[in-house]
C-alpha cells in the first residue's frame, strides 16, 4: 500500500512505509493545527515539510483576502448601480401629447 501526500513542493519518495506515514502525519497535523507552533517539537527531518505547508497557507490566506476585497468592491458597485436605477425610475418624465389624445385620457379619468 502506497501513501501519497499532495504538496506544491517535490519531495523524494521515502525509504519505507514508516517514514511515509510519518510524513503524512505531519501534513495531517499541519492541516488541523497549523496555527500552533508545532515546528519546535518536530523532528528536524520534518521541519522543512512543516515550513512548506505554512508557505501554502500564507498564499491561500492572501488569495482569500484578495477575493474578499474584490467581493466588497463588487457589492459597492452593485449598490451604486441599484441606487442609480432607483433614481432613474423616480425621475419625473414629461409627456407631450396632442389635444385630441389629452381629451381621450381626460375622458377615461
């Protein structure tokens, strides 16, 4: 049975299943407890893996912040557009019609 861990960085295949499972455990630990400073208690062999996972997390956080900023700008733009459309609907428009049409409308009222 092979243990496969997907990362952005290329890692050499591990010599045995125990090493591979340890590497997978470090990645899983980072996934659930990345905000804690586990790096200082990790074996030196796994610290580069932890750091590489942290780099990916920082990039994802940056992309999420950019996405939120774009979403906020989009909402402001949509609110402005809605206000503009509402203003346009409220504007009084002048209607010019002939006397015969005016008489027909007055009869209806």
